[in-house]
C-alpha cells in the first residue's frame, strides 16, 4: 500500500511498487489531464510536480512517491496565470502536450520568476510539441512572468553599498 498526496488530497493505492505514477493518476484516480506520450520520460507530456519540481510521471514508480506531494494539471485549478497566458497567446494547436508544457512552465517560473530566453529554452527542454508552437510557448511564459502572481515574487538584486 502506497500513500501520497495529489492536488491536496491524500490517496492510498495497493499496486506493484514499480507501477508508474502516470497510470495511478489516470487509471486509479481518473485524473486524465496528465498524458502518456513516449513512456520513456523524453517527451514531457506526462509532466507533473513532485514536491514542486517538474517530474516525468511515466517513468516514476509509485514506490518513489510515498508521502510526497504531487500536483497535476488539474491541481492548478484552471485559473493559474500560466494557463491564462497559454490562452492569451493561442498556444495549443492539437493540445496533447499542453498539460506537460504548462506544468514545466509553472515549475520554471516558480523557480525563476524572471527567466531570460535562454532560461526558458533550457527549462522547457525535453517538452516536445509536435505542432511546433515553441515561439508561442516562449511568449506565453514571458507574459506569465509579467503577471502580478510572478512579479510579486521578483526581488531586487540591487544592494546599497556603504561608503568606505
């Protein structure tokens, strides 16, 4: 039996220790926003947050998440600034990769609320969009970084020095 928290609710499942978290989310908890893409952790469609970090759920065994906090796309509530920015910039085409893209973008901005273009490219590396909406993804992330949600967490790097 494995116990863990998903989107602020505690769950317990009785499955084999090597069962991927993705299948627990989809098959046992009916949280269908997290997608199966490659099954090897390479495409990013299955990205969730594990204790706040973007993690590929298709290769993460349930035994590794005991007593951990997981957030799925459903846990963002549909009103997160990144989700709104995705809409504002018409990012999705087919939409299949979008939950993984959004979860990676949220983790990126939570760790770096003012990313450079290079930071965005590095932070989003490994999230594949077959439709090629990368320019819109980058614009949406830059736009989300400017929202009150993220700009409130910006801190000044300027320090006042003492005259010596």
